[in-house]
């Protein structure tokens, strides 16, 4: 199944842990880029949905490409998000107006590599170590329902933790 919001759950929790050193927007764009191939294959009616893009090697190449191509888009989206929130007094919900290269590259790579890891548990047609090996020892290791529950719980904790963290930071600034 192409891009699912469940992949964003662990990223939301990571965002709480490392704050502005991780771009949720770049991670999300990388997740979407990862599922272009399966989407095309679904439209074509292919039996195999996950090919070369769903390998760790493919993930690194896509992650680096996303970092270069999508970083300007990410920065435009962040500025627009800030402009929407400011009039409502909600600017405290933003991390800033831009993503630097280091954060952009690392967030895109975390997005693509974690995508392969999570999908390796779910899809029998993934060969994450190709072209070096066809082995996927993770498939069916964890029930999909448990994996989905983990992603949902991580997302819920991440959203809650992020809002609390940003609210505390805003409160501290107002008191200073």
C-alpha cells in the first residue's frame, strides 16, 4: 500500500526527542517519494509492487535526491505554515522558517531508510538488501496490527509531546 500516515508516527516521536535538528516536513516528503514506484505499479496492475526503490541502496539514493530537490519546497511550506499560524497567535507551533542542509539530508535519509525498515515487516515482495541479497528476514516477524499500533501510539505520543514542548518553550519566552 502506498504512503500511509502510519509511517509518520515514529517521526513525530523523533521530532519531540531532537526538536529542530529533525525536519518532519523533509521526512514526510521523503516518505511520499518512496511510494511513487509502488503507486505506478498499482496503476499498471503489476503483481510486484516494491522494486528497486524499496531497497536500502534505493532509499539512500532517493533520500539524497529528496534532500536536494525538496529542500527549497520544504522551506516554502514552512514559511507559509508560519504565516498561517502567526495571525492566530500560534507561531509557537513552528520550529522556524527554514531547514538547513544537514537537517534536510539527515531527515530525508531517516525518512527513506525507516520506510524500508517498516515496509520490510509488511510486504513479502521487498528485498531490502538487493542487489546483494534477496533476503528479507523481517517479513511477518511482527504482526501488521502490532506494527500499526506501534506507529499510532508513537504518533499520538509524539503529537502530545511536541505540543507540550512547544507550549513550554513559548511560556518560558513570555516570562523572560
